[in-house]
C-alpha cells in the first residue's frame, strides 16, 4: 500500500512531462512566425457581470502562400484556465501584405476581482530592429478586466489599425483612435514589447503566462549606434531640430509621436490604454476598470516623399440635438499628390457621417456631420481621429498626418425658470426638460442678490466664485421646487437669485448649461437677533440679555403669531442641542433676560423662531440665524509683562466694521478702557502692555470686551454686546531649563564592533538620555515652583519641535527609548504652579554613528543559523546597494531592496541551473547610505566564504 501511494504522484508527474514533451516536439508549421501587431478588447455581459465577451485582433504578415495564417489561437484567462483552438471569425486584408484576423470567445469567472487575459504565440517576424533576434521572441498582448457585480463595462475599442508606416527624416504619427462607449476616462502609457515564451509550455505548467520585456528592447528613437535627430514639427510636442530623437505618447489623447526615424526597417512597440471610472463608493478616487495592451508594428521606408498636412477644426462643444458646427476637414500635400482623408471613431458609420468630396491637389476636402441626441451627453469629449494619407503612386511609400478633434456634448439649459414668493418661501417652476436621460438630476442653486451670467457652449454648470449654493435636487422629470430654506424660511427684505442645471448619471456623467436667472425680492422684513450681551458673570447667577427686531409689515401676519426663543450651550451647538427658553405672542415684546446661567464657564447661543398662520400652514415658521454671546479669554505673558486678550463669537451680524473696546478693572473695582481692536467675522485679539494703565507683577487683572456690530454699515444700527468678565494673574515667569543630551561615543563603539552582539533582524534600538537643571534666567526672581516639564522632540535640526512628553516638576531626567534611530533634537519648557510656561531651553541634537561590519563567512544550509549574508553590527541605514563577484570577477548577485542585504547565496553567471552559487570565496562591494543628518554614503569591500 505504501509503495502504491508513492508511485501515484510519480505517475502524474511523468504524465505531465510526456504531455509537455509532446507539445515541444509537435510540428511547428501551424505556429506563426509573422505576427506583427494586435490587441484584445472585452465586454461585460449585461445579464451576468462575471461573463466577459472578448475580441482578439491579430495583424498577420502574409508574403507567400506557404506562411501560416494563425488559424486558431490559445487564450489564457488569468484565473488558471485557458482555451485552445479558437478559430478566427473573420479575415480581411488590412494592407497589401497584412491580414487582419478577428477571434471571438467568452469566459465566465468564478469570483470578482481583476484578471489579466493573455495571448502569446511563437514567434515575431524576423528583423525587428529594436529588439534582439526577434524571430526567437514570442508575441504577447493582454487585457486586464475588472469583475464587479455593480459595474457593466466595455473596454475601449482601438479603431485605427495597429500597422503604420513612416519615412526616414519625417515625423511619424500614430493614434489608436480609442472609443469608449460609456465615456470613461482613458490614459495612455508606452511599454516595451513583451514576450511570454511558448504557450504550449504554459498549457502544461499551470495555464499561466509570465510576460517580460523582449530581449534588449529599446524604443525606436534609441537604437544603439544610430544618431537620430528631431526635425521641425508644429507639435505637440514641438520639434527641436538637431536635438536627439524622441518617441512619446500623449497620456490624454493617445497620440504617438516619433520625431524622427533615422533607419529603414521594421519596429515594434507596445502601449497600454487604461480605463477609469468614478464609481459609487469611490466618488473621489477613480476605479481602474481595464488595461488594454496593444503591440503595434511600424515600417520605416526610405525618404522619397514628404508628409501631407491635415487641418481639423478647433475642439468644440455642442448642445445635444443641435448639429456639430464646422466639420470641414482639409489637407494639402507638399509634393502635390492626391490625399485620402479618413475618420476613425465609434460614431461612424452612424449616427455621424464622413464623406470626402475631393482628393486634390491642391486641397483635399471632407465633411464630418453629426447631430448628437440626448443619449450622447457625457463628461468626456468624443474623440474623432482624422487621418490624411498621400497617394504618391509608383513604388513611393505613402505618408500620413493625423489630428484628433474633441467634441464635447453638453445638455441644453433648462428653460423658462420662474420664481414666485409665497410668504417667506419661494416657489420655482420651469418647463419640462428636453433631455430626460435615466438617472439625471436637476440641481437647484440660490444666492443673495442678482448675478448676470451668460454661459458659453462649453461652460456647463455655474462658475466657481459665483456665490451660488446648491439648496436641493429633483428628478429630471420634475418641474417645480419649493425653497423654504430648510424650514427656516427666507429672510424678508432680501433679493434672491435662482438658477438650475442638470447633472447626468454615471458612467457618462456630464452637465447641462445653466438656466436663465430668476431673481426676486422677498418683500417685508424678517425678525433678526440683534443682541446677545452678558449682563453678569457668575457660575450660577449669570445673566444674558437677548434682543431682536419685529417682522414687518405686522398686518400681513395672521394669528396665532409670536416668538419662540431657543438656547444652547457653546459657540457652535448642533441643532438638536437647542432648548426652548421663552415664548410670547406679543410681537412688540422683543427682549428676553435670561438668568441663572453659568456665564463664567460657558458661552451661550440663541435662535429665534417667528411663527404665524399662513395659506400654506397654520404654523409657518421663520427661523433666524443663531447668535452667540462673546466669549473672552485672558492669557498672561509674565516674560513680556503683558496680558493677551482674545474673544470669539458666532453671530449673523458683522462686528468687523466698527472697533471693539477692551476694558480692565482697576484695584478700586472700576473698569476702564485700555484699548481698541478691529474684530474679524469670528473674533479678535488685543495685547494689554500696560501703556494706558500700568501692569504690576503678582496682581490679578480682570477684563471684558465690548463689540460693536451691524447688519448694514449704511444703517445707523449699533449692535453693542458685552462679553463675560475674565481674570488672569500676572505672576513671575518660570526659570528657563538648561538641557544636557548624553552623546554617543562612536569611537568607543567602533573599537569593539567585533565584541558587540549580533544585530536583531528588526534592527538596532536606541535610547537617548536627557537631564536638565533650572537657570536664573530670564530674571533673577524667576519662579522655581515648577509642577511640570514639557519635553519637545524633532527628528532633525531642520524639523519643527513637537511635544514628546510631560513629566512631574520633581523629575529632571528622561529616557527616550525604543528608537529606530539615535538622531534627534530636544528642548525643555518648565510650567509653574500658576500655569505659566517658561522660555524654551537650549536645543540639543545628536546624530547616528556610522558603523557597519560584514561577516567573513556564512552558511546558507537552511538550518536557520547564519543562513544569510547580512551586517553583524550596523547603524540605521537608508539603502544598501550590494554587488557580489566570484573569484574570476563574474558578478553573481546584485541587490538594493533590503538595507540589511540578507543575501541567501542565490545568483547567476556560473552556469548553474539550481539558482545557487557554489561554495567558496566571493568578493563583495556594499555602497551604504546611512540615516545620519547628511545621509552619508560609504563603500565597504571585502571577501566572504560560503560553506553549505
């Protein structure tokens, strides 16, 4: 029984080996050696998000009848499965010597996630110049798809052929003419052409491809030994004649520019098209939906022709249901040849049209026409690639010019917006919207006072800084909205401006133009809070007087009518924190004295509701904006012999137009003004330096502030409000500490490196020791009644000190432990019994030592003892670049990922097949960047013995 159990795995292994050998020895006639270009596109099944439909496009060179045409393909689905013998569904002539094979297949994935679907075939054409021995390099392309239960998607279609031609000394252009049906954002990036070995091997070894760049790949502008230079080109990018050649792709348009080829021949390059979408749950971070890799071929011919020049209209915005303006495309040829004009876009052949009327010379002309329906509204522009190809005749190679035309389709503006006051509310009405796309929303905006604005066709929504605030949204089928200001009602006497526009649903998104303005004044006057002033400061018997103005005209408010006053503690309370403190039905009663408050410890905020009977409700409410009492803080600065006074508030009126006055109580009990200060929208500050009334140490001084506000500076109203009283003692300043930071003796450590213990895998840990004393500064009578010390730390001398710890005033030492680096700077402050803080002590810094020791032997035998080559003792290290050579000078290993090296004896270059170097002596060179203040780099060299 035991023997049988041992034999079964062996039998399975032998079976796999025989299968692999059968693949490798199969006749190669059916495997193409002429694959020039291709890409894979994907589409989600709308009824099953885990079912994906794929389309593979391959460009096959066919110089003769005996060349295989890749009749079937093998596809690897990225989930450990594959499919063989997929036939092409169509075969068309892409160029005189190229066929375009199209293959269609599908796959159902078992779970969500990102999967890379790959295709590889043996081999590429002979003689591709920008890689080594292309005939032995496999051809590889892929597309990565995201399987998500909530996302339906079609990867971008690459409509332009993946075979293109250029000429020596002429700018080469290519654009894939990517079209995304859902309007997702596309980004482009160059990549090396890749190889993935023999797909038959992947079939027998796990159904997984492992692509890597083709051998010695270089982009076409950097061929070794070829002095390629730019020529004049209007761009982008603008050519700089005489500079080194460039090969680039525009990240947003996908335009490939090679300025300029210098050698006749065949080239292959790849680029990736990344597709992004803002999805629910990630509104600010776009989701990567797909990555499509196209590998394309470029054939460069001798310079016997000049490139034509194409002219396309400027990028344009068009309102849905109106024709795209200015669709005339022209081209001229410097050699006077006829020019073929072509258009590539998913809009053709319908709903758009493109027709060439003349090839020239002198001018080739064509017309692009399109009237986009509402369903084409989206955020991203539609890109139409126009291509001009000259027709020189004979054996002269044609050349091209091409340009992208961006057409952005926007929604029409909602029509006939009207605003009608209803009491202190506003009813909005508009015409039925003409583009009722599913999921679209009408957004409603309001601002105070009228705002003249006429948008351009490309200016959707409302401009930033216009002052409009969104107050609501309704479905696109709605035609009315009631603005009651969140239940508080609008302020009578103010003029309000309204505009609306439409935001369309994802994935396309997009917006409409803004509607006409509806600007209306709400007649009358709303009640407003005018005063919240502290009459008495006390912990239990504090008093605040609240005042407000009457609404007008009184005759328009039906009974029952009156006021409800609410109060909450603090400057910015939540709506749920307000409690009713007063109710009256006498509209002339506009004052309330609130007693029994703790005005010493708290600020208080009030809100007034005016209620009355109306046609809309028996209890229509107008709610004022909240207003708080003024909260004062006094902070002594004994070192400067001053007291700083600051105050804050949250009020609907403006306290910044008139100065606030600061009062201080004298020893006799009388408050006298000591200065004025300009307040802001939220508060103000003042420093009492004793110039008006002298300040004396070891006395307590009490203050209050009087603010002077207004709703309208043109009006004579002066809204006087008093803060609570706040007292502060001006005492002696604490003495300044003197700090000592124990240094590290680097020389002593360096002299006994061999005796120190082995550094732990997680790295050395350090401790910095601090001690301090109190000086007699800044004054001889400075306070030594210290209750607390504040310790500050900064990683380097250039960094800002931040608080590290606080220790009792009886403690004058501190250990900063478990540090990954000894580098750092410290300072101390003392806090006395009155809460006063001393000046900052001296700032003391230390740095890491530069210590590094490598062993001369290690034993990578898997016994978990001395298995890797790593520093025995080291300082904190930023980066280590290590190179290992054998006795004959062959480099067997190089690494920079691990600052501690941790080489396990693996390597190449000795003819071995097990990935391990032989036992023996090896020379190492380690370039070490330390984590000291200067990021010092030093090189360490030596020999190490490997024994297994």
